[in-house]
C-alpha cells in the first residue's frame, strides 16, 4: 500500500527582503566576527576550526535553500533536500578511524563527536519545518514507510540494553533524523521533476562521499601500515571496500538520471566514479557495480549497451591492474587463498552465531556489533561488525529487527517491479529500472558488508531513500484518482493566487 501522506507543504510567498532575514544575517555576521576575534586560541585547534567552518557552511546552505524555495514558491522543498544532503555527507566531513579498547568507549576519536554538530544543525532545520508545518509528521506509521519507522523505533528502544547505551543512542539519534527528513522529502515529491531533483541532490552527496576519501587516500598515504600492510591498503587508507561500494552505487545513480538531449554531466560523473570503483579495489563493490550496471541495461533490453558497459569496465580494470597497486593486491589475495572464505567472513559468521542465538528475539542492542571484538577478544580479525547486513541486523535487533528489514527490502522490490510493468511513460520506466539496479547494488554489497542494520552511514541512508523513491515511482506511474486530481487542482489555484499576490505586493512596494 502506498504512502498516502499529503505532499507539497505550502506557505504564502513573501515579497521583498524581510526585515527578520536581514536581522538574522547581520546577527550571524556579528557573532561570527566576535567568535573569531575573542577565540583565537580556541580556534587554533584544527578540529575546532573544522567543526565551526562545517557548521557555518551547512547553515549557509540551509539559508540559501530557504531563499531559493521562497523564490520558487516551494518554501519547504529545498530546505529539507539540503538537510538530507547534509546528513548524507556528515560522515565524510569528519572522517576518522578509532579503535575501541573498552565498552565504555572512552577513547573514541574526537571526530566521532564532531559529526554530531551537523546533526544538531539538521535537527534545528527539522524543528523549524515541523513547527511551521505540523502535518509533515503525518503518515510516518502508515503505508509502506511504516516499516522504516518501526525499524527505527525498535533500534532506538534497543539502545537501552546495548553494551554502550550512550554510543548506540547517539547513532540512533542520527537514524531518527534521517527517517524524519526522508519522510518530509517524500511529501515534497509531487511529480517526476521533484523526484529527479531529490535524486540529483543525492547524487551530489555521493560525489562528495566518493571524492573526499579518494583524495585523502591519494595525497595522504599511510606509510606506517596502520590501515594494512599491502600496497593498496597503504595507498587507499580510507578503506577500499567502502570507496568501491559508494563509487559503484554513484555510477548506477548517474545512469539512472541520464537521458539523451540533456547535459551529459551524469555520464562524466558516472564514468569517473566507475574508474574510482575499479582502482580502489573493493572486491564486493566492483562486483556489485558490474552486476548492477549490466542489469540496468539488460532490463531495458539494450544488449549493445550491455556489451559496451562490460567492455568499458574491462578496460578500466586492465588499466588499473597495469598502472596501480591493484595487481599486487590481487596477487596477494589469490596467494593467501582467501576467496573460499570470503576473506575470512565465513569464519566470523560461524564465530558469532552462538552469540546471536543467545538473544534471538531482541538481539544484543542497536550497534552492539561495534563491541563484539571487545567483549570477545578472539573474534576473527577483530571485526567491528558482522560483514553481512542481515546478520548485522540479527545480532543487533534479533528476529524482530530482521523481519522489519526484510519488509523494507520487500516493499522496495515490489514497488519497483510493479512500476516497471505498468509505467505510463518510458521516462518513468527508465527511472524505475535505474532504481532497481541501484537497489541490487546495495543488496550485493549487503552480503559482505554492514550496508544496513547497524551504523547509519550513507548506504543505510540510501536504503531508506530507496523506499521513498519506490513509493513515489509507483504513485506517479498510476493514473491519478479523482480525489488526487481535485487536490492538485486546488494546489495549482493556490500557487497562482500566491504568485499574483506576490506580484501585486512587489509593485506596491516599488511605488
């Protein structure tokens, strides 16, 4: 059943520059000047300066989004889209690697807490939206989106019995913000143009998530071998598996939005991300990107395009093997004969299964997997998660969480498959096929990584977004009901009246 929550939160547009806006900008400028003048020593700490700069940039983007939305008579749309973008990229603004020596988590890297600053800014923006449009919270526990909401509620409640409740609750806070933001984003999608705008915002977030760790890996190598002893690990210190997975998903999203006769930025971005996917050397990420790309063209019966995609990927792989450290990494991997155990993952899965069976219904608590190697020091390769999203969910939230995650995956597949079959236009079918390929990419990565069910990073966030994308695609593909036609007519009338009133006010103000 589709989400029946109302869409397009509306408010009368105001003309001219509002005194409140001017006062806010002036106050912000004064406060910034005072902070930088008085707190010179305090700001000498690079971490503190980064926090303040990131918060100011995010806040500036939100202010710009409000102004842009008012100019286009969509006061909430771009604000919530930028909130979504900020929540996606927050994990890379404050990238860190920390080893947990105890369940108390006293030695977490400071960046783990710095990231929360962006969450607070996002919370402020969400509160403003909710207070101005209380109806935006309707529909959270109805329709297909209810499975996401129930999964989030279970995750929050399970923090009470996790090994470190405060740590788990912090990530549950981010997950809750994301679920609310994506829900409000869904209300701002009333047609194909809005859906494309949402996907484009997501793409540019993934561009950030792909480029930043790649550039850090290239220009800040890891000669100490902290991130691995092989040539590739020392070069790509930002976790090759993660980079390949994100870059592969980005390539599929770019294929999804590209269409003939429109700017070709999506092709260039997609091609670059495909190259990064291969060079980074993440085995699961490369396989997921390859399979989902073939599926994308195969579902459209574009077999020449399938051959072209396979050939382009093969050329990139050959070049990467010849001119980068990928060949040394591949040789070492084959020499160790780790393929049969999925790089030791099967040993990990066998090891944790008895602990899963100790609490099969409720699990160990949200993100309890982060502490499995602390509680059980003989955990294979000191893993901090289950390296499988379904086992990750089962370990953290038990059978209840697993059932909810399965329902989330089910509604995505069902909605997209129905859209492919009944799409009213080739454009909608094309988007649905792209969304299906993107979901398959996430699912394949989920087999060997904690894509969802644990820490709410960009992959988990994208799964939640896929629920909304699938709901909206199915909704757009179906003929509108009489009630929906009446509602759309009323919205059009209100917008026309608002536009006319704003033009009259502008003329009066000018005279």
